[in-house]
C-alpha cells in the first residue's frame, strides 16, 4: 500500500504562500479554500494505491477509471524534467480539481516542491494578476481571454481542446513559451508536447514513452510507468521519428461522403483562419452521398457565406449546409461536446 500522509510531499511545497507541517494541515487549509481540491487531497493522502478519476466526456460518455498514484508521481517527475521545473517553481491552478488536468497540477506541485497558487477556474483566471509565474496550464478559452496577462507566465502548457489558428497567431509574438499538449486521462495527462512556434506541427514525446500505429494508422502508446497496458487510441497520426508524431484527426470522426473519406479536423484547420467564432465540421445522413458534410457555427445565423469558403477547401470538403447554434454544448472542462451539439440540430 502507498502512503503519502505526512512525509512524501516535498518540503519546499507551498499552497498560496503557505507551508504545511503535514497532510492534516494541508487538508484543513484546502477545505476552506476549494472543495474540489480538498476532495482530491483526501483521496491522495489515503492508503489506497489508486484514485478514481472521471474522463472529460468530450469524445463520448464520461467514465470513471482507476489511476495508480505511482503513475501520477512518475508523470509529475517527467513534466518537471522535460520543462526544467525544479523545486520552488512558481505556478498556479486554474483548472478544476475534479478532472485529471487539475489533479495533476496539484500532484506536480506536491511531488516537485512547487509554490502553487489557487486561482479561480473561470475563463479569465489571471485577471488583475501582476505576479510572475514560472509555469502554468490552461485550456484554450482561458488563454484567449488572458492574452494581456500571459506576460506574467514564462512557460505555459495548453490542453483540453484544439487551438484555433487565430489564437495561435496571437501567441507567436509573446515572450511566453507556449506548448500544446497531447494526452488523456488514461495517460495521466500529457505524454507529448508541441512547441507553438511557426511551421511546427510535431509533438515530441516525454521521457519513457514510445509509440507505434495500428492497422488504422491510429496511435498506440507504450508508457510502462503510467499504464501497464498499451493504450490504443482513435487518433490518426503520422509518425516522423521515434520521438515525434503529427496528429491528423480522429478515426471515429471520419466522414464517408460519396466514397471520399474526409477528416473533419483537417477541414477545420483550413477554415480556422477564416471563421473567427467557434465551429466544427460534422455530417448528416444523405440519400445520394450517404453522408453530407455540414458546418456547425456558434453564433448568429447567416454570418457566413458558403461561397466564401470555396477558396480554402476541395469540392469534397465544402459543407453542403451551415447550421447555427447560439451556444455549443460543452463539458465541465470547456471542451465542445460535438455529438450533443449536433443533436440540437437533429432534434429540431
């Protein structure tokens, strides 16, 4: 049995500039600050070797899985090593501790001895902040609404959803070193990162990770320190070296339209420079094509013209119809729930 009660969080660890004598002290403090953080720490400091974690539910129904605490510690050490983040690194938590991304910021801080601040889990967590941070983690929505404050963050990882081309162009000039992350709950957050610099589409693996592809060209992850089983994903990738790969799209989102296979994510990448609001590509049944490509846009009706999209797409990729939804359905972690949003159209 693993025990983390009093002696296995780093002596340099601080939460909100406060040092703790042991787990009881930390639990008492967190209970007053944030109930989600407190509930996670209760699980973290018990004598069980595993914790229960909910998946986000963005690509299907949310489920609960078991993660080994030793795997979470290994993940924390890998992140600290890759990004060169020693003890006393200043950082913040603006992601819900109900989910793996938030839980792992806490684990990294405790294991590595970081100085962690609890911030609001809003879309503008750094509002009115003037403190300098060495490291942080955000979702794209938080990043897009914190551009003026990112000067206070030296290194930033961005996960939980695709980063729009328009947002990328705003990140390039910043002094903040920004990285997209690839991972999932089963891999204890990220197993690869992509520096957000111009003309770079490659993810680089963290230490002790190896990859291959199955017969669908989907990524297979071997991460013995994180999961005893190989993880077979539905992510179509192109492997460029033993440590680098390029993400192309989801196998389970492929649209077969008139015998032509279309990856929605590739079409979305082409349209990201044109459409400034949130959107995604999907399909609906069609008598002639089997499935017809459609574009779903968050916002006011008739704000886009199909003709204006033609220069950016092939004739097969061009949507047959544009549907407008006032507000997309999202998960608690702000990821778009595509099927539930699509259902709003189907049930009209």
